[in-house]
């Protein structure tokens, strides 16, 4: 897996959601169009595993969370950025998403849940904030952020 091939996989998703409001309807659409058991979702999950093993994804670590920005916002993926984290039974740093956040949840061990949600897609709307939390196992979470906007709360 290369960064270029990974970006092409993501572009297949972002072309379908570009311009849509980040809300529960978008989450429902993503879960129907790109279900966790479907080929596109599985291809992205496999690509994440390969990229992490290759050392260019989740190449930083802090507080038990492996993370990294994989793709900066660009036209090829409709001005979204892509971040991927690997978390296991941990609560991450509080942050807000001025433009919202789309989460692709990929359990790796156990019955891992991200903010209470299992395998699939979850969407936080504009102006939302949270402490990202993985319980009951280990998971990758891919974040699509419109314009790459995310603000971490000072501790």
C-alpha cells in the first residue's frame, strides 16, 4: 500500500459525500453505501493495516494512542483531511470539530467500540466536541475532517 493508492481509496468515499451536511443522515448513507462488511470498507481497513505495518500510518504515539495525519486537505479528496488513530481501551484528548468529523470505525480486537459505536461510520456535526474513547478492545479510527479543522483543548 502506498499513500497514493490509499488516497485513491479515500477519494471513492469522499466523491460520494462531498457537499453533504455532516449529520445523522450522512452517517446512515455511509453505513448503507459503504457498510463495514462491504468491499470498499474492507479494502480501506486492509490498507490501514498494511500502511501501519509499513510504518507510514499511525507513526506517532502519545498517551497510548498511535496517530498521524495521512492526507492533508486537497482537491483529490474534496478538501477533507484524513487522520488515522489506533486506540485500545483508552480515552483520548478532548477536541472540537468546527466543521464536523466523519469517523470510520474499524475494530481490530475484541468488541471494540469508538464512542459507543461498533464497526461502521459515525458522524459528528459542525461545532461538536468530545474525548475520543475506545472501549472493549482495539480499533483503528479514520477521521475525515472538512478542511482539516480540529482544535485540541488545552489541558
